[in-house]
C-alpha cells in the first residue's frame, strides 16, 4: 500500500520522488535521506519535502514547469526544451512531440527518471504544452 504524501505547507497531495531527483534539483547538497516528495501545486513555494526538511522553489538549481509559467522554463528536461521553443514550433506547424523536437533541434529524451523534476517521463507535460500552444495560437484563452 502506498500512502500519498501531503505537502506540509499547502496541504495538497504530493508526488513521491527519489532522493536522486531532489539532489539534482537542490542547490544545497547532499540532502538528508528520507522519503522525499514533490509538491506540484502551482502556487505553493515548497518544491520538495521529507519528514525532516523542506526545500523551497527558490532554492533549486532549475525552474519547475508546473510552478513557473515563464516562457524560458524547460518542459522537457532531458534536452532543456523550453515552453517558448514549443510555442514557436507549434506556431510553425508542429503538432507532435517529434515534430517539435525536430524544429527545436533538441531530441534528447529518455533521461526523465533523473532529469525530470518529478522523476516522471516528460511526455505528458510536453503534450500538455503542445495543446496549450495550439489554443494560444488560435487566440483562445
Ligand atoms: Zn505545497
């Protein structure tokens, strides 16, 4: 049985992550060993937490796409492909991940388990951002 971790700051359900991922994103390393989780709530200032420590988004080496709406934030962390590059590629007619990767000339993938801030595949975020870009290009909110 797995227990969903709860963010101690905002109370939202969080995502379990490996210590390796936290070490990769934390400015202060090594981090204490423990059962780490990531708060994915967009407005919460806590990025990672375990029972002994909390790490704020300000104390990370990289920005998190789910907390930071900036255009220069990576969506695919394997190749540091940014939201802006996705928007631009979609504006030029790209509609799939591989088309965006080709236009941006960034196709490094498969390192998600350590390079993605949630230790998850970048694919879902990538698809979500492509969809967002399509709506934006059509002038929809
Ligand atoms: Zn939180």
